[in-house]
C-alpha cells in the first residue's frame, strides 16, 4: 500500500530520488572494485535496481 498522507508521500519520493542518484555513484565503484564486475554489467544491474525502486509492490515500509 502506498502512503496516503501527503507528507509521507513526499518523504518517500525524496528518498526514492536520493536512492536512484546514489546508485550510479556509489555502486559503480563498489561493484567494480570489490566484485570485479564489468561496467556494462554494472549499468544493467543499476538500471534494474532503479526500475525496482519505482515498483510499488517491492517497496518496503518502515516506521518513521
């Protein structure tokens, strides 16, 4: 269930944007350096993760 309160939706939307922005910068380095993944493979994985962030069925909700 998606948050119905306006404030909670705004917080969720901002968190979603922060996560998406952070994926590209943090994960590239970590996946390449520590897991020796190739850059094209990393880009596909990050694109899938960004899509999953928009899937409401996959979003975990925790108490604020």
